[in-house]
C-alpha cells in the first residue's frame, strides 16, 4: 500500500509548544480540524498491519 501523506517539520517549534511535545521521536496524527487522532511517543512501526488499518480508516473519513 502506497499513500501520500504530508510530513510536516516544526522548525520554529510553535506546534510543539501548542501540543505539549515531550520527547523525541514523537508523532502526532492530526485531522483537518487540528484534533489529535493519535499520539505516539517513541519509535513506531508505521508499516504494521494495525497502523496501516488505522491510517486507512482515517483517510476514509
């Protein structure tokens, strides 16, 4: 499965302060309204079946 999801880098750390970033790596899946749908602290296997199912479900919304 190939998807084209934007990856955004918070160079000025404005978003990190807004969402209360606590560690690195940290991943946030944020919807179009700015609501955090998933927060992962630490490494994560984004190509795992569970992660792909989660992302696929969000893309259908």
